[in-house]
């Protein structure tokens, strides 16, 4: 059983951490044609996908696709699904992993503080978030990442984490 299969088997409301799991997602013009969309944010068409590499699904990178951000249509956000989930549990909200693509480190860190502040202001919501995060930590043996911004930046800069992306003609015509 793959990590993705395990994720789909968890019966929790991932919406509290900004994720809606999906198996049947209609791709956007900027979604790589060789990608498998596994989750979405539920706003602006933003979604997360795994682009299978020659290393197999467990070692394939995770990208965020943002159809409304022309400068950042597709950005690498995780070395693999487990790395992505480590980032999500650290940020406590998947929306941060879309924001990281175009935010400075200071703005990103302020955003994370805002997320944590909102959780403190709403104890019931915080309990729901922590329940989902705890389940993810337990099922996947996840660990928080010390500096999310640096980690994602290092991931983007290291070509071993990149996949060969294939795009539709519509997308290729748009960017050329």
C-alpha cells in the first residue's frame, strides 16, 4: 500500500487544514498532463499533485498548481508526499504551501504566525486541527520541519527533487 493509499483511507476532515482530498479532479490548463491531482484547497482552483518520477510514486515530487498566479502557475513544494505532509503538519494549514511560492521569508513567517494565532483564538477549531495533525503524524510517522521556508527553497534549488513536467499545448502556447 502506498502512502497515497494510506492518506485516502484516513477518515478525517482534512478541510480543517485546508485540504480536500480528491481522486477525480478536472485539471486546469496549467496542470501538468503527467500529474496526479490528490488534493485541492477549494479556492481559486489551487491544487496539489504528484508528478511520478522514475524513482516511483513514493519518491515523486509534489507540486502546487495555482491557476490564478501567472508567475507561479506550478511550484515544487515537496520532495515526496511524506515531505509534503511534514510541511503541512508544521504549518498547520496547507494554504501556506501555496503562499510560500510568492512570499518573502518574512511575509511567510508572519502568515504562519497568523495561522497559529487564529487557532489559539478558536479552541474548538484548534482541537479539530490538532486531531487531524496527530492522526497524520501517527499514520505516517511525520516530524515537523525546523524552517519550512528554507526547506522548500532548498528543495526547489536541488534538481534531484524535480520531475520532468509535461504540459498541454494550451499551456505551452500561453507561456511562449
